[in-house]
C-alpha cells in the first residue's frame, strides 16, 4: 500500500527509538546509585565501607522515638527491617512527625548512627480531608 | 483524506473556534477556581497548601500529553510527509512549554512548606526539568531554521530524543527512591485521593486543556494566515 521509502522511514524511526531506549536504560541502570534520592536503613547496613561523603537516608520516623534536647533533636529512621539513629540540630519542616516519611541529609558516623545536616519531610500519596482521616483513625 | 487539509477549509473552522473555546474556558475555569480554592476541603496533613496541587498536577499532565502528541504528530508527519502535522505540532508546543514551567514553579512553591526545600535533585523533578529543556530546544529549532524540510527533520529528531524521557518522568517515582510522592491517581486500582479533592482536580484539568486548545488555535490560525498570505506555500 505504501511505498518502499515510507516503509524505510518507519523502520528507521523504530530503530532510533529502540537504540535510544536501550542506551538510556543501560545508562540509568549503571548509574542507579546516583539516580536514587535516598537510601533506606537496610541499604546502609549493606554498604561495605563508610565514606565521608554527604548522603541521604530515608524512611519512616519510628513511633515514640523523637526526643528533643535544648540544641538537638534525636530520632530513629526505620524501614521496618533496619533502623538508624539520627541526630540533628536545626529547624525541621512542619510535616516532620512520628510515623511519617522523612529524608535526612548528612554524614554517616557508623552504620547505626547518622549526623544530619538537613531534614526533609516526605509526603505520601494520600490526600484526604481531616474529617475522613478521623473517621479512618476511629476504625 | 488529504483534501481536508486545504488551508481555506481548515481556516474557516479554526478562525471561528477561539471565541467559543474562550467562553467555555472561562466558565470551566471559574467553576474550577471556586471548587479548588473555596469549596474543596483542606488536607489532613498539608492543610491549605494542598490547593497548589490543583494547579500543579493538571499542568504536569497537560505538558506530558502535549509532548506526546507533538512526538506522535511529528513522527507520522515525517513518515508520510504531511506538512500540516508539523504546523499543528509547532502550534501546540508553546502551551506545553508554559505548563511545564508552571508545573515546576508550583511544585517548588509546594515543596518549601511540605518538604522543607524549594528544589531537590530527585529523579522526578530532574526529568521534568529535562523535559522543559527539550521543549526549549524544540521551540528554538522553529525560530532558527528557515528551510522547511530542514526544520521538519530537526524538530522530529528533537521529539524522538525527548519522548524517551516521558516514560521516565511517569515511572521515576516507582523505579527509584524519590522525594516526590508516587502517583495518587491510578486508572486500574483505587485512587489514594479523596473524591472531594478529585473533583476540583478534574475540573481544573479540563480548564487547562481548554486553555491549551485556545492557545493552539490562535497559534495555528497565525500559521494558516502566513500560508494564505504567501500564496505559494501549501499544506
């Protein structure tokens, strides 16, 4: 129905798309450690040696783990398998709460202890009015 | 099929359409603004900053939709040598670019009170910035190249390069750990956004889509007038 030239153009564009997708996939695969924004406490446990670079640890703030002193705030980040102790002095975002997502940026002291220089609150994908939240909580 | 692409016939429709689209846009946009700013409830956690979402999410959807359409039109236009598809793509691009910028800016404004930062180099936000760069390249190509055959090839290539980024934007929040939350609205499973918030979101999406259509029609009419005035150039 269509000429040979049209078929060649279709094939050529398909070829470009396949090769591009493949190369982007391979690049992203090999750079995965840099693409992820934060590591979970379990991933921290698995690293072989502690480097003195700034990294980010993310997870949930463990329930009843926040303790606030005069100049610093201590809490535990958990991914429900492993935990890491975090110390931070500074202002925390409004949404920083126990049982909610958090990303801490800073330096690893050892595999269990993290010195944060910045705290970000991670918001989850749930949106609802307060009344609905209360109704859900009562259940 | 191709006789419908005669500029005079198209122009007789597209030159009348903008005023109706504008009227419809104003009505839908007013309803959307009242719904999202006044009638919709505040969020249990973010309180009133959730209202930024009613601009941010539709803008992001529209910009992704427009880039995908541009790519499809450019590829089909290139394969079958349909000049009209390139002009449609060219006219669609500016509103896509503007909504991309709006999505980035509103996301930043939302990020400050919620996350505690204006900007984060996470996969979703970075890939969205890359999309804006591709929009910029695409628009620049139309400005720089005068030769029609040349500009068709170059813009087609830019869209093919850029379209690889679109699935990355969509699935970045699922593939990697990102600061940006995963999608709240799923077609197949239950959405994690309450229906009282979903409704204004849909109205605002319709309003933004109409706005894009309006800008598209105005741009497209300009292209058609250019062709008519030259008298030589045909679709």
